[in-house]
C-alpha cells in the first residue's frame, strides 16, 4: 500500500499470466469517502515498471467499460505503427457496477458538471456534483502516484483524457475549468443535452479571449478532438425490429440531438485562441455505443500526432 495526501493506493492484483493480461495491474484508491478501481497497463516491451524511458499517458474514464478497449487499441496499433511512442494507459473505474452493465453510479457524481452551490441538482442524474473533487484527485493524487510510485524511473511526456457520453461531457468541463490538466482532450459523443444544454452557456473561458484563463503557460494550449456517430441522431431501422422496438429506440436516442449539438459546439470552438487545435470527427455508420471504442482508436492517432514534450522542457 502507498499513500499520497489523504488517498491510499492498495494493490488488488499486479500480475497475470503473460498470455492473458501481460503488463497490467489493478489498484484500489480510496480516501475513506470516495473509492476508485484503477487499472494501469504499461508497454509490452517492458520487463518491469522500473524501465527508463519516455512515455505518453492516456487516461480513460469509465474504466470498467472502456479500459480494456483502450489498452487493446494501443497494443494493436504498435505492430503496424513502428514509430508509436511507448504509452501507459490509466483507466479510472469503480469497485462496484450496476447490474448487467459495466458502468457505476459513481460516474453520475464525478462526471456531472457543478451548477451553483445552493441550486437543486438537475433532475438527471439527481445527485450532487463531485466533478471538481474528481479533477483534484486526478491532478494531485492519481497522476503523482502514477509518475512517482508506479513508474519512478520513467520520463513522462504528454497525456490525454478520453471520455464517452457523460464522461465526454466531463472531458469538456475539465478542459474549460482546467485547460492545463491534459495536453489533449478527447470527447466522444458528449452528453451536451444535459440540463437543457447547460454547457453551451458556460464556454466563455474558451470562446472569449478576454475571459480569465487558468493556463499557466500559453505555449502549452491543449488540443481537442470531438467525435460523434451519425446514427446517434439519425437512426436506421433494423431488419428484426418490431414497430414498438423501433419507436422506443428512436425516441430514446433522438432526444440528444447529438449531430446538431456536436456541430454547434465545434462551430463555437474551432477558432478558439485558447486551444491549439480543434478537430471534429463524424462516424457516418456508428451509433452511441460504438463510439466508446472507435473514438479511442482514432483518438490515439490524434494524440500521437504531436511532438513529445517532457515536463520542464
């Protein structure tokens, strides 16, 4: 067990048979109130976590659902992308999950944008926001633990944050409130509809050059990739669907206005002087669930397409 601040990091399992889950481990992180299951994977060419080298780091939200997708995306890419840098994948999950699904109710606290201190929480999800505390955990406890305890001999270059759906909304909020938190922000199918499109009224830190900025160094402005699937808003009926099934699925997804909202957001951010690059990626044949995985694979291409940068250099 190790500790940083009020947080303890306890090993769950750090070694699997090499033909099952090589170079991968799980830890529990807790401060007595909040608890996370952290999955960490390091390069297959490393013989231990004591390797000297330079790495990029990908942080992935909804780790129980998307962590392995990210690890596999990095590892599958390596044999055909010979210049791919060594990469550590850090997946932020939870020790409990909802029945019959890989998600946790903890995400409703952590990924939900804060409104005002005295306001009633929005009807969905109906719980208070923990987003600012979650950002602080990533920045002041998790990342230092990764860099100083798990990989003490490694030089860390850039890092990226990936989130999908409600996690994608959190990625956008993190970029607004702490643009220095990550080098690259990857937001897939973000829940921009949340709280009556609340986020669109709070983009000033990115759209207004005169607004205060928390960027500590103007030379390290973040990059932002926004992705969505065309079929999220414009579904196609499946051959086997009944009339009732088709109508339910269509009504369930159409309310998000995913295509319109993502294009609107891109239009507002594409010329932002607070971001070094903004990219919109539309998947013409993908729906909401598919975006969780495909956006990681293409997000890696976007993330890697920048020169390494060691802290302090």
